[in-house]
């Protein structure tokens, strides 16, 4: 009986010894890193839980400066009445100027921060400051940071131009042997100042909005160059990180818009070359030519054209990587696993990668024509 009494008391005495009220924290949902006057300028997007439902602005953007990332964040603390809490961080935006100088210190801070869940997105701002990206309000989301994160997640599933890569994925590539990382970029369309006002959300047409752009190539922690739209698709095709992607297949003097919904890629790593085999199946989504979709020979022409388009995307991506001497595909990592002794004799893998022949084979099959069995122009005839 005495033991039972002690056992019950044990549960009655338990509690959250380090419990704190949520309103004691400033919840950070987004982070931007710029350079100002040769110092780091770090901006935090704070979720403002004290705003009433009728008020439009539910976020605040506060900034701090310092010689290091940590110093800049501590500078932010001086102007915040609440303790900064970064566990809900969803995006980190880095300016091109910061990325060009190297982000190893930023990566180091984000890895060491005990509150960070490290599953947020890393992006590089294009043609604008990183802090501007977090200040553009959207009527579709209360928080700009969540709007950007949702955009990446949704777009990466439907198109091949965006990589659904989190901070953890970037770090894995950064630390991996024979692998250089990539990063999504984001820009602003429209007037930045007007897009920062709460009144902009009430307009039918927004004064400004953020838009995901092409991929950025890195050599370890330093930004090297931008990819084009086609090169970005080619990069994701080689990495095999997409299931669906749209592309225009030439037919006569126009295009047949095609959705690939079953994509697979295989690599063959040999000592003196690499072979890439890419296969996909797809559906016709728009036909703007007089092709006869009931003729097997015409469908075969489209499939051949689709295979050429896929190959062109991949070849352009390979050429971009070789021109900038960065193996963003991880071929070096695969080569190391298969030929470790030979790899260790190579002084610089990126230099070796430039000279390494890469053969590309593509295969494409149309499995569906959509809701129409024939093109509309053909039906008119």
C-alpha cells in the first residue's frame, strides 16, 4: 500500500519544469541575410500573434547588423521585447552578394542553433535584397515565408524547374564527396515598395509578388552562376528529383504541350565514361498543330521529338556544369563508391569531371491523349 501511495505521488508531482507561455516568444518564420556597409544584415520575419483578426498585417520584419551572423542576430534581440524562437523557421533567403562571398558561416550557425529543426528551405534572392523577399505580402497567405515554402513544395511536384530541396539536402551535398550543391532562386515581380503595403493585398491585381526563378549553382559554399529555365529542367532530370514535368514538343510550326507523369533515370558509371538513360511516359495536354493523333506514325514522330527535347535539356545541363567546373549531379560520389582507389588518385574531381565523356539516351512514350482523341484543328478539317 505504501508503494502504491508513493507511485501515485510521483505522477502528481510531475510537470513541465521549463514551461513558458507562447506569448513570451517572438516566433520567427523567415530569415533573410544581406550585406550592408560591409557587415551582415540579418532580418527576421516575426509572426505577430497579438494582431486582431480585422488587422491585415500579421507579421513584422526586424533587422540587425554585425560582423558575424550571430552578432547580427544578437543585435536583433536588442530591439525585440520577446525572446526569438526559430523552431518554426520555414525559409532562409540569402542575397546573391552574400552567396558569392560564401555561406559556410551561415551554414555553421544554422547547424549549431539548438532550436532549428533544419527542415526549412534555402533560397537565393535574384535581382533584389533578400529582406525584400520577406516583405512582399500575399493575399493567399498570412505569412510571406509560408507562401514561399508552399510555392516550392507545390511547384516542384508539377514542374521540373524547381528543386524540392531543404536545408538538410543542401548540407548533405555540401559535405558529400564528389557532389556540389544547388539552390532555388526567388525574385520579385512589380513595385517592391507598393508590394510591402497592407493595402496591396486588397487589390484585384497585386502591385508586386514573389516568383520562383531558375536554379543557382554552387561550388561548395560559394555561388557560381545561374541556370536558364531549360538548364534547370535538365539538372532536375539528371538528379531524378521530379516525377512530373511539362515541356513543349515541336510539331510542324507549333508545339504539343506534354506532361510527363512517370519519369525514371539510370546511371552507368565506368572508369572512362558515364552513361545516362532517361525514360518517361506522358500525356498530351495541348495540341496546336494539325497532326493526326489516330495515326501511329504521327504519334511516333511526336515521341521522337519528345525524346530529342528531353535529351537537349539534359545535354544543356551537363554543358553548364562542365563550363563552370562543378559536378552538381553527384557523379563523383557514384564514381568514388564504385572505384574508390581510382578516385583517390584524381587530384581534383571537378577538373576530371570536365573531361569525362557523358553519353545520354532518352526514351519517351505517350500513354494518353487527354480528353480528346484528336487535335481540335484536325477535327475541324
